[in-house]
C-alpha cells in the first residue's frame, strides 16, 4: 500500500478569495503569494492518487492564525473524508493559542472522523512549542484519544 502522509487541501472560499486570505493571514500570504502556487482541493488529490497509484492520502488544512478559519477548514476536511473514506485520512487544524476552545474543536473533529491534529505552525500561528500552556490542552486530547500530532517546526 502506498500512503501519501502529508497533503494540504483547501476549501473553495480560500481558492476563490485567495488574495483576501493572503491579506488576512501573513503566513498564508508568505507561502502562497506566488500565483503559480497551487491550492489543491480534496477532489484534486483523489484524482492525482488514481493517476499515480497512491492508495491513501493524509489530508490536512493550513495552520491558520484565526481559529475560526481553522474550524471552517476542518468542516471541509470532515466532509472530504466522509465522501472518500477509502482514500482520505484527515487531520484537524486548531489554533493552540485558543486554549480550551482549541481542545473542544479538536474533540469535535476527532468525533467526526478525523484521526489526528496537524499541521500546526508555531511561526504562523504565534505559539511557543516550549510553552505547555500553548500545546497542553491539545496534547491532553490527543493523548487521551491516542492520536498523532503534526507540527511544522521549520522556517
């Protein structure tokens, strides 16, 4: 079995209003400022899997600074996994600085079928990996559920 373990997908509003999201989120703006930087949908990933012989793909959103945008992205991921349960595995994204609200959002996503948390990004989301208050509430949820966490720790 071939598994792609890290693929970002974006919901339609991000694709349609890309410039607005670039202005709203500095990290997204930095990474996706080039017009040639593709924003794939879940359907794009499933189509590419069929062509390339990939059996499963772990999809994730983006480490948005705004927890509300994370939740909207999570809704898209939940729907994509429900539509493609034999191909897609989903990870939820939360804003660690939201504390208990981030933990609640993560619990919602795990109950809805996502299997982990990620990608989180200290640089773009503004949290400190060394501060237990930032990742603690999320870590507690993941430890209790025995689920993974993916953190983007470079750049």
